[in-house]
C-alpha cells in the first residue's frame, strides 16, 4: 500500500485475519508549541483547532481502515475496538443503564454488528441539556452472496450466486478482483452457544468477466441482465469432460452432512471459510452473511499523491471522520478536567451514530429510520432521571440539540462541468460541503447553515455548498428521517467525492482530516455557538 507523505502520529488501524483492529497510541502533536514536555502534551491535546500536520496525519490511518475492513461488519468491529482502546465501555441493549453510565463517561452500543452509536456524557450534563450529534452511515454499495448461492457448473466454470445491494453490480464491477467476507454464525462446541465470527477472504476469488468487443452487439449491451450476465466465476471444474457417468454428490457426502447449512453452499467456499476460521466440523457453521468486495487496496494517487483512490468511500469516510472527531474532542475535554486552568468541561452529550442500510432506505432495525438513535438518547436521559423515561426532559434534549447528517457529497468532475449548478460544485481537499435541496431530501435550512458556519469559523474550516440542478435527481440521507423523528435542528453536510456509487471512488488526501477538523470543532464549540442562537 502506498503511504502518505509524512509519518502519522495518530493511530493506524491494524487488522487481524478476521477483522479486528489493534490501534496504536492516540496523540495530537503541535510542532509550534513551546515549554515543558508535559505542558506541550496537554496544551496540544486541548487545542480547539487541528493544525495542517494534524489534518494530514489522518490520511494513512484512513487508507488502512478502508482496506482492512471491507464489509460493514468488519468496519463496525474495527470502530468498536478503536473506541475501547480509548476507554469507551460497551453497553448492552438488554441490560438497564441506570447503574452503568456516569457523567464524564464514554460508551458505545452496537446493533446487529453492523450499526454502532458512540457517546460521551459531559461531566456537567443535566437531563434536558442538548446533544451534539453526528449521524452517518457505514454501509456501502456492495453485492451480497445469495442464501443458496450454489450454481450448476457451466462450460467448466464454477459460479457464485450474488445479488446487488442498492446500486451495486453496475459495469464498474466488471473485471475487478473480488474477495468475499462477512459474518459467520458458529456453534461453539464447548458452550453450545451460537456466536458470530468475522471472516475475510481478501485475495482475488471472484471475477465478473466482460465479453470481448469482437463478439459485436452483445458486448455493447447497455443493460446487461444482472441475474444471468453478471455472475462471478470462482473456479474451474472440467470433470464433465472426463467423467461420462457422473453421479453428483450424494447426501452422505455433502459438507456437514445432509440437512446442514453448509450442504447448501459451494464446497470450495465452505472449505475456504472453515480454513480461515480454523473450523474442523463443517456442521458447526449455522449460517452466514457474506459480501463480495473489491480487493484492491485504498491508495494515494496523483503526481503529488494528493488523491485517495479507494473502494467503499460512501460512506465509511464520514463515519471514520466522525468517530475520530469524537475521540479527539473527548481527549480535549479530559485534558481540561486534569488541568483546571483550562476552559471548563462539557455539559452536553456528544454522539456519533454510524448506521447500516442507508443505501437501501434505512428501514431495518439497524438502520437510521429505526428507534436506535432516539432510543439511545432517551435511555441516556432516563439514566439521570431516576431510571425512568421522561418525555419532557427527552424532548428538551432534542430541542437543545443539533445534528449533522454527515454523508458524502458530489465533487465537481472536470469532464462534466455542464451538469453542475454554478457556484455549487465542491472541490477536493477544501472542506466539508453543505448539501441543500428545496424538496426536503436534506435537512439543511438557513438556521442550520448559519450554525455550522459559526462552527467552521471557530474551527478554521472552510465550508462548501452543493445543490443539484433542477434537471437532475437528488439523493437522500439519514438526516430527514432522524431530525423529524426527534425534532432536532439539523444540517446535511459531508465530504465531496468523485465517482459516487462506482466500485472505486476518489477524494483528496486531506479530506479525511478536514472532516475530523470540522466535526471535532462541532463537538468542541457546540455550546458556545448554540448560545448565539
């Protein structure tokens, strides 16, 4: 993998074979600070604004995060381990929180292993105080392995049954090196409990071959059939050429035995996954949820390495930036607590939600349209209100809060300038773009724009703006569904990217850090800015 131009001081996401992360020590450095080493350390950490070198230091960790966590399950597990390495405690939705969460505490909760909400409670928080929320989505366009993906061998090729998730399986998926990974449910032989394990077969396994142009019109078909003409090949089997009377696989010979889940799956795939997870008894694999993904790593590009070329940017980019911003902001707050001469501690809840299923409407239990975020905030308020849900205090927290719906925006494409609205064409390596839409597809309005602009001013950040032309179609975000459910002020704003919904996209090398810079500023300056409104 190509590395950034300077050695990062922030942690690199280190991945084990099944998707875990092992982050290094978090540090924000200030090369211009003076004084003792101890003074330098806490003053640097407590700074409100990230320096240019701080911004650049997020590039390589982001590349690693994207490359090493190819599925939504891997991404959420990596985020969870990242949070735990910085003192966050995992909560269970099945247990009461009244005795578990405290003022000044840091926590997170998962749902389905594919959505995660992290939050920090200010030491001066009182029920009814506001919440500073950043909501993004961590799922990406992908293809998923069908429940029974085994297909008859055709002309010597072993193929795999897959289905598009959202707008995937476009022509950008043809002739790509594709791996397979996801969540595997395994019955533990010692406890007899079913536990999830993550698997990542990250070498080129599958490929969707194009038809050579020499075959004429079929090769130029603008609408290939995704069921019959976009089926990946995963191996060769020419046994039909040498076995005249093949009898097929008997029930007794099926992997895991007749009736086992693995007996319905491609034999070679079962063996590869079992080998990766060191499973000897195939029948202990109860089920799985697998994605097919681009194996080419995220990397720097351009003559001066000012681009990031990567898969799955939409929207692991804003999720990554939001989580890092929360960690950095809390580090600032904790430094202030340890040094009374610095400004006071927070009286709000700082929240980041990274949701699954945004690309398909967010309507599932792990999606933003579920009760996941509202219920989490309700339970936080209840924990400091005698353990009971108090709708009045919860409504106050919503009314006193503000949410950034952070989803990637469209960067201007130099080859298609005519499709962009004048003065609404965001550039790479400049900053987050506010997304406006007159038809309610985003939450942005005059108040929320002015609010975020004040945050940007205090954070030394640049805001851009995007709105689509009247003759084009606007996309949606998690913003409208969440702000309407909670009645919270909100804005849609995200980092711009080229080639949205392609299997690989492009952002600027400084964009991950620029996102962290603004989002950290949002958490740091929320109370001061809110007082102006």
